[in-house]
């Protein structure tokens, strides 16, 4: 999908952050298939492919490209749809319609929440944020990071963390270390 001019450093970094979060958090989610880790990584790598068509609504364009691009046609249809939907849900607030759809499958909700947080951590596409520690408590998940600027931090807490508590039954708290 190189032809779609994805910001490769950002996509690879979001995939890395997503997998770090997945490995720490997935045990909190419902039983899952190991293939979901690969789906998450693929969705993270392709989540911004829609920029090729238009920045506005790029999440919708990403879903379309993943579903219909020549390069993905050898994937089984359910796999293609799952990855496309994960890429779609990485952006924008989660309204009631989106939450209802995600709630149909607890794994979708968990993977979507992880991808949203990972993308929010690299909001400026600079690969500056490093996850230092993830502590899982009975009521919260404390995510200690370094390199996070104030603006993406606010965005993370307001928009990108939506769905996290539904997926993991805990509130996320983000701590920006010096």
C-alpha cells in the first residue's frame, strides 16, 4: 500500500505503540484470538491510508481503501473488514452509533481503544512519545509516558480515550514524565 503515500514513520510508530499497549492490556479484555494482535498491527500501519484521497474524512477513506484495494483482496473478507473497521474507528469522537457497533464485539472495542490511544500519543507525527510504564490497577490503568506535549495530552483525554473504560473496565490516566 506504499502507493497511498502513508506517513511511514508515523504508521510504524503507532503500530509499535499499539502492540506495547496490546501486550499489556489484552489480558483485561474478553477471550481473544491471537490473530487479533496481527489485525491491530495491520490496522495501525494502514490507519492513515485515506490521506491519499483526502485528509478530511481520511478515516472513512482508509476503511474504503483497505476493503477494496487490490493489495488486500487476497485477505479473507472478514479479516479485511475487521482491519478496515479498526482503521475507521481510530479517529473522531465515538458517538452512540459507533459505540453500539463496537459494543457488538468486545475485542473490537478493546483494539479500537488501543489504536485510538496509540494514534493520540503520536498526534503530531513526531515519534517523540515513549511509553515508560503501564500499571494496571483494579479501577485504573496508569500510562506513564515521556515526550507528550500539552495539546495532544488534552486531546488524548477528551477524544482518544473514549471507549477505553468500556473495553477494559478501568479509567485510563496518563502521566507525562519529564
